[in-house]
């Protein structure tokens, strides 16, 4: 697909910028630190401040930093929403499919070409708005593993509570590492109807992730029998798939609702998966466990205020017009001339505060 064939916005919010993707390394479109923008995006969603949240998301869109946005989305629903709005899993699964289809429709020179795509803009505005106003639960906190003690066989006994070794016997495959059998059996016991202990199950998730890291650092990687999951071939032997097999096994026993929700969660967990994703997306694993061990609420609306969402998505180009003021072209250098001598950090923080207090959309 040629650049001219890519759908574009047809108003004065179209971004025309001379910078290349490499020039956005570590920074967003308006030269904010990317780490700070990601932090601001999450904080504004937590405060239900939709417009600033959409602005910070648009900063990442204009720099072509789509995977950064998706990682934030996955982190946010896993850590902050989870059982507060379980149906959101189907929604995110569906929206990523739309995004993926757009990305695969043609051969783009780079992802920057899609920042003017109207569907891309409205898609992320809709997702961020829905996450911001979504019902939430108390945030998950990750369970720390004491690396020295937790892997000492003489001290592991106190954490072994499964009454027998049968909980994983139908799941473990011939070429799965035998040294993980006990740990996975403990995990399986804690998500089974015999126990249903989410905290204990999360502990064994962390144990398995850390075990994998230890093996890697010792240059003796631990792998399992290949699973036919939707990830790159080199990742099909990652030991995290044994835990996913186990969760699917017990989710099926719980019922159709749990199994379908887990399926959506699994697909978004697999987005651009690498071995490091298990650690980065641990809260999705916690969410998966909660679907099996806790009561799944069925009376929560996925979107509580559709009018707000529609208003944001139809006016999203107003935000892009604001960001367009920071585009770089051969004729815009004079705009930054009077800023050269200001302290960069203070200037950036001042601009961030200004954005968070602006009300872009109410003026349109």
C-alpha cells in the first residue's frame, strides 16, 4: 500500500513532520520524555481525566510508539481494572484485532505514516476513554520472591501444601522439565476447587518466572515441550505455557464464561510476546488466576457512559491540532528560538502541568 493510499484525516490536524522514527527514541512527538508521558497517561486514567489521558496517548501515536500504548493498556487492565470490569477483555481483544488488521493491510515505510489514519486516532481515543471511566477494583500488588530462600529445597517445604501430585498429571507433557513438576502442581492445586487461593497461585507464578530467569543467567535455559500457541516459534517452548495450560484446564471446569474470558485474556497476553513479557505482564497472569479462583461479576456494564466516549472520539482531532503545533518542518524552527536558553527539565514539567489542566474538547 502506497502512502497516498493510506486513509488520512482531511482537516488541519494532519501531522506533517520531517523527523524519522529513530529521532523519537526515548521522547514523544513534542519532545517529552517517553517514560514521563507513559506515567502521565496512567495517572490521568486513574483520575478519570479523559482529555489529558487522550492527549498523552496522542503524543505516543504521533511518534509511532504503538507498542508502548498497548503495553500500558495491558498493564492497566491487569493491575487496576481486572474483575472490576471483566468484559473489557473481549473488548480489548476485539480492538487489537482491528489495530492488527490496519497494520497488516499494506507495507508502510514506517509506523509514523499511520498517525493521520482516522481509525487509528479514534481507536486509541475510545480505548483510553473507556479504560479511564471503567469500574475498577483494588490494584494488584506483585508478590516478591526471595531469590535465595525460595529456591532452597530445604526451605521450600513450608510452601508445599498440595495433598498429592495429581493436580497437574493431565497437563504436564512428556518433555516438560521435571524440576517444575512440584511447582506447577502447587499452582494447579491453588486454582483448583480444592483450594481456590489466588495469593498462593500468584506466588507460584512468580516462582516460575524467577526460576526461568535464574536458569537463563546460569546459561542453562529451562524450556518446556513446544505448545502451539500464537507466538513466534522461538518462544513456543517458554515454561509460562505450562501455567497457561493449567489455567485453561481449570477454567474449563469452572464454566463457559470463565473459559471465554480467559481466552480473550490469553490472546492479549500473547500480543508481540517475548520471554520478558511474562514479567512485564504479570498482572494479566494475576487477572487470569482471579477469573478462576474468584466470583466473576456478571452485572457490570462494559461502558457506563457511551455519550462521553462518542463525544471524545468524534472530537479527537482537536487534540491532534494542539500537538501539531509542535511538529518540525524546515519553516518552524523560529517557534523554538526563544526557548533555547530555558532549563529543559523545568520547561517540560511546566508544559506537562499545562496539558493536564487544559480542556481541549469543551471549546469545540
